[in-house]
């Protein structure tokens, strides 16, 4: 990779590597002009926002990748006013498997339920980003086939923002540890990748926050190496700089794939990393982007349900209660789990019917019934969501069976081609005091 010295703090040379035919492109790392604000939580499964102060998504409990150490800069490479408008920008990191001898993970795949991104967009129209993930990614290369893609929808513009993307309720992604195929102690085999592409309509500069400072956040960092500790993650030590951190094995480079001007495509960095400012951040930005990834403690599961067209209303937390069904549609396998995401320490139970329906806010409820006639109740399996805000019931735990699904006129057995609609009723608190609420409605179509 070509290297050059820092030209100036306000005009940093951006170098293209040999993959871009040794061409050199001058591009400033844009200095952030003011405060970075938190835009709120975008709930991907429902396409809704929560912007109330103190609101939390259905995230974690584990942080598995954390690249947040500020530099005071952002890159405008991908925005409409930047160097390569419409480009896809790739970065990398590492989440460890149970076999990793450098950083001991406790699982070999991660069910990711939240990510946080940081960006600047100085257009006056709506911002927006397409964020994709790649379980196995060789750093500083082009990968045309992501394993999962998340669209932020319309996001705030005219400033610099962080946004939490809540994937719970059906948009979760499965991220394999150590590149998805076991530990190799080789960054080209153990890395995961992610990319961003600007989808907003603004005409101003836009791009991701430049973050990461291995010297100040990684207690055991060796100058010139990748960050090795994964600070502030569930498997890593605390950062030396408090709440900020640098992602495990992120590198001082990223890849641009420019669909318009092919000679712009290549591997880039900001002239060589240096930091003489400790936790105050480097004067020469590290070439990595803001990203936090959170996952639950369970294994990845296949989602077998889809929305049945009936959405939920906000609950007492200001977000929509949601649910999904995971496992298998196969009647013979009888492997199905119903999972609902509701406020903490909330009592509720699942309900079901063979058809969809809609009753708006029945009996003063804050929510809607999404089921048709002959509703069955899993009332004997009523439970509290506890400290995690989740209620679930599983056939594999012997709690119910697809051959014995409740309905008002008596239980029935699933048949191939038949459908079952599900949602969860739960207690809630409204403006006038105690009430009830419902998740959205989902449907499963059975196979033999």
C-alpha cells in the first residue's frame, strides 16, 4: 500500500493502493464542525422510530464489536457531494469463536439484534444508508454478495448523528464467529466485513464518522499492529479511555467500490496513523468507521414467520411490541419457538387463530387484535418478560406442539398448506393508568 505523510490536519491525503492501479486521489477527511447528536432508535422490523430521551431497543445483552473512539473527522467518500458518490465503502473487524486462542468467545455464531452507526450528512433533505454485513471478508477487497442488508429508511440530516438500529422482531442477522468457519489466526480468514452506501436525497457532504484509536483504547496494543483486545466487549477488557473503544482487529484501511468511475475503486487510508494526543484522539484519523454490534446470548435461529399485515401500537416504552416465530415450518419436525419483545417485567401470553383479523383497541386496550375468529389462548403458559423484556414458548421444551394448537372451539393439528397467525397480549401502562397491549401479528404456513 502506498504511504505518504500528513499534509495538514484539515487536508489529509487519501491514498489508493495497488488494487486501484497505484493512483493517488487527494481527498480531505472532513472535520466534524459541531456536536454529534443521537438521532434515536430505528426499529427495522416495523419501520418506526423512537426518539424519546432514555429509550432503549431490544438489544444485547452482549456487545460483540465496538468501534467508537472519536477522531473528530468523517469521510465524505460515499455521499452525493463526496469523492465517489454512490460508492459502497467496506470496513472489517473480528468477533471471536469459542476456539479463538487470542480472544475467547463463548459461541461460534452470534444472533445480532442491534447495531449502532455514526455519520454526518449536511444535506437539507432526508439522509439514509444501506448497511450490509459479510460473515467472511478479506480486508480491503470487494465483496458483491452480502449475507444481510439493513436499510435505515429516512434518517436525520443537516448534522452529525449516531443511530441505533433495532433488529429485533424479525430483522436479526446471524454473524458467524471468526469468519464463520472457525479460528485460523489469519485476519484474511477470520474477519467479518460490513459496508455502507448512501441512499439519502441530500446534496451536501455525507459519510460515516471516522473512529478507532488503538493506541489510547487498547491496553496491549503494539504500535503498527491491529487492535488486539476488543475493549469494552463482553470478551475484552475495559478501554483505557472509558466508554470509547476500537473494534477488534479493525485495520487502518478501507475499500471503496465506485460503480461510476472504476479507477476510484481500491484500498484507501489517511496517510499513516499517528496519535500524540492520548485519549483526546489522533490528529491523523484511523481509517475505520463507527460501528457497534450487539447480540443476544442464544444461537442463531431461522425466522419462519412473516407479518400478517396488522401492526402494533407503541407500548409504555414508546416502541412497538413485536414478535417472531423461529424454527421450522415442518409439521413432522415440530420445532417452533414463539418469541415476543415487550417492556421489562411485563406479564403476557400468546394468542393464535387460523386467519388474520383486525379489532382496533378492544375494551380500551392500547393495542390491536390481529387475529380472526376462533382465537385460541396459550394462557396456561403466561409469563413475565423479566429483566430482558422477552416472553417465549417452545415446542422443543415440551410447552406446546404444532399437533395441538389451541383455538376457542378446541385444539387442532397443523396441516400442510395451512396457516397459523400469532401475536401476544400483554399488560401495559397508558396515559390513564394500567391497560393492555398487543404485539404485531405474524403468520406461519406449514409444510409436511
